[in-house]
């Protein structure tokens, strides 16, 4: 008989899950605006944002599975779909160079080459 391995979850993972904002199961996707089953998505990917701000409340958004997977495969999200508080937070964390490179045409930005 095949046994399923027990997945061990560290205390830090449990704390992070408890502190993360909850997203309704069916909400509006931040990127495509479709009403669908949503999951948490990071505005700035966790791999590009070291430290405690990875799971900051302004870095988390509801996203449908299609948009979340698309972003993981390299699709650029629209800058204009972020609310002004999140736009300001991204600029504080990573600067305008990152916004120009990572998002599709940020409004009011010049090309940084």
C-alpha cells in the first residue's frame, strides 16, 4: 500500500499564512478585471524583493489563475491597473527604472535606456 508523505510546515510558514490578508474565493482579478476564482499574487515578485516586505499588504493582490501563471511566464502587467498607493509603494521599493522595465508602459514615465 502506497503511503502519502506527511508535509511538514514550519512555524514561520504558518505565521506568514496567518498574517497574510485573505482574498475572497471569487473576486475581481486585479489585472484582467474578470470575476473569477482568485489567488494571492505579488505585485513585485518575491524573488525580486528581499527582506520583510515580500508579503507586505501593498505587495499582495487578488489575481485569477490565468493572469498569475501568465505573469510567471513573463507577461508584463499593466501599470495603470494598480491603485495609486501601490504605485507609490513600488516606486519607493524599486524605483522608476524597475517600473519601466517590469510593467507595461507606466503612464508619465520616459523610457529609461
